[in-house]
């Protein structure tokens, strides 16, 4: 029954005014957005990256040490992992080599956030990250790198 003064289209699809400008976001539906794991030694940078990625509808798990990375990997299988090259308890190449080893699952893309000259990664042939971002980098470059890594990754 059509009621006068009622927008029938809005009533069928729900009241769109309750959603943020632009309608529904992918983040409004949990499980529909990629989950990323960020392992960054500097808490301020980790918070900055997480806030930026959250605004772009990524789910973000944060870690400050390799031990926290192992714990997060036991709970979730992230779509990609961003590893700081200067983690306090384990070098990035060792952590990446462990993650890249065949563990019965498709390889998770690894992006190294490198604030050094990059020589440490070059001398370890057992670890080849998918991407390396040299710090400092624009956040727009980080998101494009993540999207490129996700497109190239095998399906889960």
C-alpha cells in the first residue's frame, strides 16, 4: 500500500540517513574487508598507519614485536603483513623467512617498511618480500603498495 508523503524507495532499502555520507561503506559489513597485520616498532607510526588504513575500510591488527606477530598469526590469517625492518626482538628478514616457509597455506604477501639502507635485506636470499617501502613514504604510496600486493596474492 502506498502511503502519501513516504518515500517508498527509501523505506524499501532502509533509511539511508543513518549511514555516513556516501552510503554504506565496506567497513559496515565485518569480514568483507581485508585484514592487515602491521608490525611496527614505533607505536606512533603504527597508530598512524592503522588510523589511515581504518579510514580506507581495512581491518587492522597491530603488533610492536615479533612475539606479538606470532600471537596475531595464531589468531588470524591476514591478507597481508607489513613488517618494520627494525623490530626489537627479531630481524624482519628472519620473521619474513619464517612466514614465507611452506606451512600448508598460500603465501601471505609481506611488505617490509624499511628505515635503513636496505642492505640487511639484500644479504639474506632466504627472504624475498613482495614489496619494500623505504621510510619515510607518503601514505598514498603505502596504500597503493598494499593494494598491488593484495591483487597479486593467491586467493585464500
